[in-house]
């Protein structure tokens, strides 16, 4: 259950909330038990910096936890009944700016910095594409920056250009054992850099979009031993679609090329992703 409280001034809004959770799990006769109850408070604040501009400063603090799911506890080869609940304290500071341009441009930009302290972090380590294993990391510190942009220009009632972009810098490091040679290593399968960008053109004939996304290198295990580094990658996709109506029926035809430049990369070690591929779809709504 939640009990929010809100305080509002002309340029300031503060919301406090407390979540009470209770979980009961008898583990089907096993000696370990996941019975637990907890209060999870959070505090959010938004301040409008300039009176006549949509520029906001945002602050957030949250103390939260996550119970292991049924599959994470019991699923064959994956589950581990000794898993502990993940507990974290999350801090975030961010800015949001929205333009009020009269020349056809609409712009939204957000930038956030965050710091999370996590105890008994739940992570999944894949041994191959089909066998994964859940485990707890005693102490993880996660800090980073997220930036998003969205620009749209309406040239006319029939033509518009839209650009979106996202970038994340994330350092999720293992602080479990200061005496370990792997202390402060980036946790497995977590890239430090991820990004995506899309350019779209809306028109009366066939809408077109180009998108790219990718990430930096990752490590397949927490120890970062030789041969466990996965190279970073980036790929590009092309989409072409047209929507029209036949009486009361709405039809959308879409064609796409995935991995346009046939980039070879791996998401999970030793299992390469598909190269260039084509897809044609039709959607009909009555």
C-alpha cells in the first residue's frame, strides 16, 4: 500500500510516499524462507527554475527492495533458493527543459545523474544462451549519467522531421570484498556506455526512419579474466511504413532492414547475433 503526501507552491512540488510490502514464501518445505516485510519511503521534488521557461530541477530519493521472483528461486538450472532480497538506496538529480518555439521546432532535453547503493544485488550470469544462473553480489555501487533529447520540426501539415537520442554512462561496480583482486570491477554484462539515435521523416507517401544503437565492451564474468571481454558494437536499422484507410479498416504496411551494415557482434558470449535481415509486416485494424 502507498500513502502519498504532496506539498505544492507555484514553482515547487514535493511528493513523499511510503510503500509497505509484505511477502510470504515457505519455499515448499526448504529450510530457508523469504518471509519479509518492509517500509520503502521515497521523496520527489520538482522546482521550476525560471518562471516563464519550462526548465525544471528534479530531485529524488528512494529506499526500495526487490524480492527474487519465483523463477529466480526455483526454475531448473537458473533458480537458487538461497537468494536474498535486493535492497537499495537511490539518489537522482536531473534537469528537464522543454522549448516553446514558435518557428515549428519543439525540443525536450533531459539530463540526470544518479547514485545507487545496492546490497545483495540480484544478477543473472549466462553460461550460454540457454543456461543462466542467479546470484547475489553483497555490495554494488551504481553511478552514472543519462541524457535524452527529442527534437521535432513541423515543416507543414504534411511534413515533419523528428530526431531522438539517448546516451547513458553507467559504472556498476562490485564493492563486496575490499581484499579481493576483483574489487571495484564492473559487474558482468553491464556496459559503461550505451546509446541510441533515431531520425524520422513523416510525409504523405511513406514515413522513413533511420535508427542506430550500441554499447561499449562488457565482461562476461565479474572477475574480468583473460578471454571474457566482449567487444562493443553498434548497428543501424531502416524502417519504411505507410498507413491508410479502406472504409472502416485501418491498414499499416511496414518494411524494415535490421543491421543494415551486417555488423557481427555478440550479446551473450559465443552466440553471435544475426547479420543483415529483412522484414515486411502488414497490420490490419477493423
